[in-house]
């Protein structure tokens, strides 16, 4: 999915995020998926709810989903006002069962867990907004720059299906990657995810049995 043809599994945060990993070391980029550094830090504890930003319409609660995994449920609040196309894509894929039984193909302890490596979909535009890469942030993965531009971490407007959840503060990603949600419950499960784990399904909160 980098450039619509290459699998995104070897494209994002190792080529995109390899500059630094959670305020620490750097690593060499190599068009991989999540570009994190190899620094290992303890998985964060349950995160507090982020402050209200005023982005949601008065009187209407933002949509929430539960990401059911083999390590437990992760409840996420989405940001449809700040990232409408991204949220629309995510919910559409979730509804069609795209993420069902999908592996967390990239796990970097103390940095990110990432999934969504599947059949190709058209890219969507970046929707970078005021939400930050903090523990529990949900964001879209992208491939590294096609022309090897050293000033960028990623190819603009190239997100398709892959997303990641941050395990730490990662300010170096804020200017290029779209944050479209925040984990409200289940960071303990996020911190336990390994590459042997899977997404069982992603369902809107109102659809839960």
C-alpha cells in the first residue's frame, strides 16, 4: 500500500517512525511498518481521559468502538469532527469485518502496536489535527516517503487500512500522522499485545451484546 502497490507491512512506522522512538533513541529507516526505535520501556498503565477539545458538536457524544482482542477489550473514543474521512474509513472497514482475526503484525514494546495489514484499499488524505500522540492515541499508519525525502517521516496522503495505538508520548509523529481516536478503557490489554495476538473484531459500542 505504499504508493498503492507495495504492502504496507513493510512501510510504516520503521520507515516512518524510525527517527525516534518515544523521546529516546534513533534507528535507521528501512521502509518498514511502524518506524519505532527499539528502546523498550514499560507499557503504560491505564491512561486518563484526554481533556475535551471542543471539537465535538454540543449535545452529541462522539462515537465509540470496542476493539476485541485475544488479550482483552480496548474501548476507543473516535474523533469524527477532527478526522472525518479517517473515522469514516475505519468504521466502514470495521463494519465489513476487515479487521476480524487480523494479527497485530508490528509490536514495539513501549512504543506502538499496529494492525490492519490486509487487502489494498484506496488511500485517504491526511487529517492532522490538534490531538497528540500520547499513550492510547489511535492513529493511521503510512509508508515512508517514496522519494526518500529526509525531511519527512511518511508519504503524504497515503494512509489506507493500517492503524496503530501509541504506548508512549511521541511528539515527532504529531505533524504527519492522523490521530483519530483515544483509548478510554483497556490500556492494560494494549500493553499485553504481542505479535501472536489478534483482533477478534471491532464493533461500535451500541452494537455490543
